[in-house]
C-alpha cells in the first residue's frame, strides 16, 4: 500500500516547482511593497500589531522587544532580527521622508552604526502612522487569518496618505528588485487632488506638482530627463550630489562645508574615503577632513591649503567619492497581486482607486451603524411616548425575555428596539432625555442622508477623499529638502588638481621594470645603484615632472602609456614595479624605447622600423591613450609576421624633420640613406612600407640622422668602426643599398650594433656572456665604406656584443 504513494519525479521538475512556489511567496509576501499602502508585509504587521496593542503616539513608549514579540507571535513567524530591523528602519529619519515609528534610544545612525538591541530601545507609532491605520476598524480593508488561524490580519492598510511615494521602498526578491525614492507629502497630495478632477491628466501636468524625488537627506538631484523617464516607464537615473558651500578662513585659506549628503550614503565611510584621498595625496590641496556633525545637524568640513584650487578639488571629490552618486529608479510594486513596473501616474491612480474603495466601505459601515442607531432611537422615543403602558407591561412580565416578547407583540416594537427598552436605565426616563433622543434622531437622519449621497454620487465621494487628504496635508506637510536641477553637471578635472608638480627621476628598463624616485633618493644612492638585475638594461633614465606623460614601446609593436604621477614611487635602490603587474607582457617581449612628453599636443612624429624592413611615421597625437590604458597595451605598429619585431623607435619634432635622413643598415653589411619625408605618415594600426630591400637578410639598425652625423658600427667578430653618414650617398627608399663593410671570403664581418656617436663620452659594450668593454669611440679614426674597423674585444673569450650603455659622467 505504501508503494502506491511513491512518485518518481525528476530533480529538475521538483526543484523548479518548489523554487517557483518559494519565488511567488517572496515576491508577493516579503520583499516588494503593495502599490496601495506602500508597505511590505512585515511593515504592515508591525504597524497593525502596535496599533492593536494601543502602542500609539499619544501614549507612552514601550519596549521594542515587546512589540517585536507581539508581531512574531501573532503575525510574522520569522526571526526577531528581521522584524526589529524593519521596525528600526521605519523609525530612521534619514531613510524615510515621514518616519512611521518613533523610537527612544539608539536607532542607528547615518554612519552605519547598528541600533541598540531591542531590549534597550522603546518605540511607539508616530503621529502620521495613525493616518495609515485610520478607520481600519470600520471594515475598510480585507482581513485574512494569520499563520496559525488564531487571529485576523489586514491584507492592506487604509493608508490615508500616499505612503509608497512619500516614503519610497527598496527591496530585492527573486527576479525582481525595487527602488522607489521618497517624495514630498504636499506635492503628492496636490497631484492627487488634481488627478481626481482630471483623470486623464498628462505626466507633464502631474510633474508641475511632483517635481521629483524629495530625499530625507536633502541633496541636489540633477537630470530632469531621467526623472521624466522614470515617471513614465518606472526606470530612470538621476545624479544625486551633496549640498556644499565654501567658507573663508584666516590667512587666505578656504574650506568646503558639506551640509547634506546623497540618500543612503554612509557618512563615516564617505569621510574616511575623503581622508584617504588626502593621505594618499591623490589630490593636492586638502589639509584636513573633519566630521563636525552634532545634534544641530550634519556638517563635514574639508579644510584646504593656501591657494588650493577649491572648485577643482570639489569636482574631484564629486567624481571619486560618494559625494555624488547615481540613483537608479526601479519602481516595482505589487499591483493586483502581481509585481509590476509602474510610473508616477500608475501609482497615483492605484492609490486613488484604493482610497475610493476604503472611503466607500467606511461610509457603508457608518451608514449601517447610523441606521441601526436610528432604529433604536425611534423605538426609544415611541416607548417614552407610551411610558406608563410600557412600564406596566414590563412589570407584568416574568423575566427579560418575556418582557421583550410582550413589547414586540403588544406595541409592534422590533426585537432590537425591545432589547434597548428593557435595557433602559431609570434615569433616562426624564423629559430632557426625550428631547436629546429627538435631537439625536434628527442628527442621525442627516448623517444617513449624507452617507447615502456619498455612496450614490462619485463626485461626493471624491470630495470627502479630497477634504481628508487636505487635512493630512495641512497637518504633516514639510518643506521640500532636495533641490531639482534640470541638467547633469559634467565634471572636468584638471591633472594639476590631482597632482603636485614635482621633478622626479624616472627609470624604464628593457625587462619591463618601471619606477620613479625623488631626486633626493637618487642623489643619496648614486646613478649606478639603480636596483636593476645585472643582465637588465636601462632604456630610459632622466628627470621628468609628475605632470608629464610616458610612452613605452615594446619590440612586439605594443605601446604602454603611463602618466608619471601614476607610477608608484620607490627608492632609487629598489627594482621598481614590473609592467606585467598591470599590463600583460609576453614572455619574450622587451621594452624597446620610452619617451616623455608634457602634452600630446606637441608637434612631431614617431618613426618606427621593424627587423624585416618595414617603416612608417605616426603622429604623436594619434597615440593618445584610451580608457583602458591601465590594464591594456595599445598597438603602435602592426607586425605582419610572427617572426618580425619592432627594431627601432625615434621621435622627430616637426621643426627639425625637414633636414633628417633615414639610415638603414642590414646584418649582412648593406647601408641605405634617404630623406625622412619619403616615409609616409600612417596610423598606429598600420604596418608601414618597405624601408630597404632585403634578400636573405634582416635589418640590424635604422637611425634618424643629420647629414653630418657619425656612426659607430660593431660587428659580431668584435670589431668597431667609426664612419661618417656621408660615406653613403643619399638615394631613395626601398633600395638594396651599398656595402658598408668589406666582404671577406672567410668568416666575414656581420653588423650587430649601429649607434650614432654624439659625444666624446665613453661607452660600455655589453656581451652575451655579461662581459663589459669600455670604449672611447671618438678616439678611433674614421673608416671608409670598405673598411671593417679595428678589433676591440674577443668574441671567443668575452662573448658577442649585444648592447651599449653610455656613461657621460665616466672619466679616464
């Protein structure tokens, strides 16, 4: 028999069905507010339970724990912490525009401090909460059994003001989230009264009353287009920023004072973030950040140094802290038991429909009570008119039931009238009481006529709603706190605001190490103690300014950009930071060249040449970095084959370019010279054109030189040759060139390094065995095109030459 109850179901279907049920529950019964009263179930239960318990504004405070226990035991069978958290939030004046609960004790703070435990705090309903619950006893809303069928709880509150708009809502459920901002009570009531008379009112007209959100923390909301979109579709975005002012201090200093911060921003974290900016010197000019908030109100002070750029610093703080945030509307509410994305008019219409229902039900209740009382009063007046006979009949009766039956039979009283007569106290049998009953009867008759009119005429019903809304408006309205501005202000931050101009020593190494050091650290260490590994090589070393821009070229055709101020500061003895920590470098990728510029507006071109003989010019301004420069390298030259490499990068300022030549030298000993203007200018993603004609050969060097330049050529056999560029006649691009070494039948010389000789300083030739050979190049005699120079090292014992270092400071 038991086997008949076993069902074979797939895990997917069981999980899907159970999760569907769970999702439906948390959407409808937990996280999203009802469009009519703007409350989630836990909030509604808290307000209803406290009202039932008589814990109202005109009475004393009671322990929060008592209210929480009451809610948990009768209506909300969940953890006490979730109930208490909801209760605390409803009491926080910086979260709700009109708090629904008053709390004594620590109920948290704008700094994110937690509230005191519920055993320490006391609470009661706020005065405006009575408007949420008014007339609930008059059958105005539906009731359902609670979780254990021992009590009845309301499905919605009468809500005599539009709480959903006034206090907003925030919540996350399954597949849905809601973010409805708070609004001004006066504005929403004005919009409602207008909508009653003009049911087809346009959003534009309604926004003459509801100008936008009105956050309890004030601030400035920018972007009317985002508000219009949100009120139309339910989704939109506004920029919310703090209210600030500048105060003058002695000594020509200024301070920025913040009096209001954006909604739901943690003040303590905001102050901490601003102080971190000061400590890390991400922006120059901040002397101190202080939180001077007290019981008088919020006040955060950013004290500035003398001659600081106040506007620039404020813009930086707006952009890089929560002093300015984006607030995203996502107005989802439960409407007809379904979650819906709703606009302003949808919310107002749903609230009006709810109020009409509540007011009609209340009027029906009052009408029924008035009719019952009228019936009783009518019977009492009749009884007093035949008082002697009535007394005689009652005295002759056996008991109360017999007396009631006799009154009904003998005088045509109804059951209810007879009950009232036999329950009448003797002192009521006076003349004055008859007069009072007759006055009451007339008053009841007027009330009944009025109630019937309200129920029969929708306009009269609306008049009642309007009158009551205006009473609430007059009683509870406060001035708007949030300023609405039409346009979003664009924040432009000059680098000078963030960075103190300072000269520093910069180093870029071939293996990808990068560092900047103070000049003091550099002088204390000495130029040779640069922290690099023995096998690494300096590509760039020089004094630069923190406002300068660094461009780094790799042999794979990649370009890495760094503002000098973003390069971490290290001691000169330290190795520095490797580029692979931020930008991925290939395993065999090396740094080829590095350049510093004040601005990308400088006039000049880069000349880029590859090992397989391609060349191009690219304008400096075309190499401006993109937004992802911190984590990605950009392309400076397209390499057509995997075996190709970028060989040489040279920057040529525009004013000297006209007199420059390209000198290309191949490994096999051919040289070609032609004017630079023969090289076309292309973008950074171009591959370039042929620099020199190659056949079973590759480029060893390509230099940009003047006509009177001197060259130093080093061969694989350890020979050094000093030669004038003029030895190679100027021709045109893409030719084979002429021999610049004498070809030998046995073990011929091949070019490894070509450098331009500019000074009488010594240079250091480094071999692949780590040997270093010092040379004074200008002491060597000139050689012609056909000479192979003189030997300066032995490749067998010392290794093959691979690179050259200059030492201007080196002395004999």
